[in-house]
């Protein structure tokens, strides 16, 4: 039914009023002549309104005289009449064409670049690489050859084993798969010891090959022998040299000291903020929502969502650390933790954290942070034999 | 008499082969949706049309439909759709 109404709208139809005495005869006559009428409504004994197609109306003309009816057009509906009404407004038609062309034109450009599937490689790096290859906002899509770009990405970026560039609408989506590094080949023929790479207390030991020299709970120093590759057992004849393998998990400690002058000011947000919203691109932007920024000092945060740019102005005041010791402690702890974590190798598990504060003459705060971690301290050391 | 026998046979045959009777016997097919819409297929023209009363000719006689605010929603060579408040349908 909907398509029927749509079709009638597209080809256009007329609303007619028929006046006469024998209206039933008129209806029957249209039917037998193959003229299609719909929405027939009798107003009173001598008048009737109905809808008819333009084609049908032409056929009707000769017919009306036979039944002595007067036919008048009440309304013209549908697209052909609307077009006819605007026939002299050429710029309207030009505007429509320009609209379609712009829509089509803009859809053949890339407007956003996305990267999916990265694990250790940062997406920004890949976006930068794509930009160098021509895939960036504003790039003309037909000029991009995804096949060569994919190959270039794989060649230029180490650690990527597969890449696929999809241009979906105005988005360019790069899907990558990072390659898995093959495990290091263990040279079992060279005899070696495992020594401690740093001080610690042995927490757990798994010896796969070789002779354990220390045991769980032992305190070891850096460079101390943990697993020996020289096996000299009473059951065997002579001395055997092996490539010792194993995991030596030890508790290790890291320490960091930081200080903060309490007489120094810091910037603190007061909680008041003002937002200015823009629509636009880069520097070409038009504000559509504006709040007055009347702060002496402020920080600006810019959020971008497609063509919508929001600038948030936070009012800022300068406060001395002295006035808020609690906050100073927290800040110092954060800084210290960040610094100490740089020293902790990847793969180590932090199991404990302690912070000690010291105040010196009420103008300096000193924080000492201790971190206890569990990590593998084993290190290969080849045995030199004559 | 002969004609009556032919009609009976046609009826029996259409029943046996499950053929649509309205085509075999040239009968009007009337379908209604509630009391607001009525479709008369296989008609033979409109005799009278007013918003209160519609008379449609068919092979078995005149079908008289009475109601209020009735409209001929569409009309084609072999079907009529009537919309509005239908109260009675009679075969006379």
C-alpha cells in the first residue's frame, strides 16, 4: 500500500469533482473503459469526488459528454506538478545538482584513519606511517592503492606480519597483525652456570639442568653462583659439564628518594570551568555554544569528535604545597612510584610497596619509596674450559 | 432443468478438484475485514452509490450494502473495495 501511494505521488494524480445525475453510470463507464478511479466519495446526490491518474483523465474527457456529467479538477497532486511549479527556478535545480555532486565528492575522500589490532606497537606510529604513504584525512580515495600501501606498511614497520587497508565510506581502517618473535635458540653444547643478576632472597627455584648451589630462602648477592653447570657427583665418574637451565625467582628490592620543596607553588583547578563548542576543522571553526572565560589563569583542554571541537577552560589558582601537606604527600608518592617502576624490569611482579616521609624544617618533604618485587634473577654465564 | 444440472455438475467438479468456486461458477467473492472494509470481486457494476447505501450487481443478483460514511476506495474492472462503517449486507 505504501508503494502504491508512493507510485501515485511520483507519477502524479488529480482530484476531480463530477457533477451530474447518473453518477453510478459514470462509475460503471470508467470501469468498463479501463480507467482506474480510487478514493471515490459522494458529497451529495449530484456531486462526487474521486482521484484519477493523469493518463486516465485524458481518456475521461470524451466520456463525460456521454453521461452528461461536468468534470472539474479540484486539486493536482504529485511530483510532476511540484516540478512544474518550480520550472522557472533554475538555481533550485542547480542547487540540487551541486548538493548531489558535493555529497558524492566528499564521500570520495578519507575523513578518518583508524588502526585496529595493535598490541605492542602504538597506533599513532602506524597512523604516522600511513600519513607518509598518503592515507590521511583529506586524501582522495581513488588515488590510494590499498595493495601497495599494505605492502609498504609490512615492509616499513618491523614487527608487523600482516596488514589490510579497508576504505569503508569515508573511513580508512588499517587492520594489522603483529608478528610473534621466535624464542631464542638455546645452545645446549656450551656449558654454563646461572648466576644472580642482582641481590635478593630466593623465593622459588626450578632447576631444569645443572646443579642447584643455593636453596629457597637463601640470600644471594649479585654475581653469586646459583645453578652450577659443573656436575661433580659421587655417583658419576669424573666431572660433567652441562648447559644449566632453570628459573630462579627471588624477592628483590628497589628504593627511590624524592624531595619536594613545600615553598613551591603548584597549579590547582578550582572547579570552575567554561566550555566553548566549535564546529569545523583544524583552524577553520565556528563557535556555536559559548561560555564566557573570565579567569585570571586557566588550563585549556581540547576534545575532538569528528567535526565537533570542544574547548574546556578550567580556572586555575596557584597554591603552595605547604597549605596542603596531604596532597603534597600524595603527589610525591605518585612521582616516586613512577620513578621506581622504571627501574623494575618487565615481567617482575610487585608484591609490596612502602613509603616513608620525612619533613625537614617544614619546607622540604622527602619521600623514600621501597618496592618489593618477585623476578627471575638468573643470568647465563658460560664456563670457560681449557 | 438442463441448466440446473450443469450447475450442479460444475459445483461437484470444483469441489472434487478443489478449484476456486468463484471462477468455476462465476460467483462474486466477498471478503470483509471487520466491519470497516469490504472487497467484492467478480462484480458486474455499481447500481447505486451513496454514503449510506451501495448496490452492486453480480451474477447471483444485487448485493446491497448499508452503513454510514461509505467510500469506494478503489474500483477496477472486477473488484470494488468499500471502506466505511458497514452495517448490513444483503442479497436481493
